[in-house]
C-alpha cells in the first residue's frame, strides 16, 4: 500500500488547507487574504489594498501563464524583446530561443 503525503504544492485542498495549496498549514495565502508582499500569496499578486488576488493582464507583474509582464498567453498584449514560449507570445510572432525577436 502506497502512502500519499499531502503537501502545499499538490494542487489538492487537503491537510487543513483553506484553499487549494494555500492558508492553513501552508505558507502561501489564498486569494482574498491579507498580504504585505507578492511572496505571501499563492497567486503571486498582493494588490494595492494589501490583499492576495488573482493574476491579471494589467497588474504590472509577470504571473499566471504570462510569458512576460502582462503579455503573452491569453493577455491582449504581445511581448516585445522578452521571454517567450510560443510565437503567439510575441508582437513579432517570432519566438526564438525563448526570446521575442
């Protein structure tokens, strides 16, 4: 019988967590919780109201699935001369060696 240990990065709400991998025994805070820096939040976003919030394409932070700061991967802006993973991340539509050309 294999024993599975609950952790704060298993993408499952368990082990007394308030949300998935946040609060309770986990160091990272859930969205809506108080924060003092982005490092406090599971989402990586500590808003101007000192509350953890969801990543957005207008928060001036590279977070979520963004390829750069508020660009690429579902954001309306495409990246210029920044890290990229796909051609569609770049305004030039060319991602070479993980850099927009």
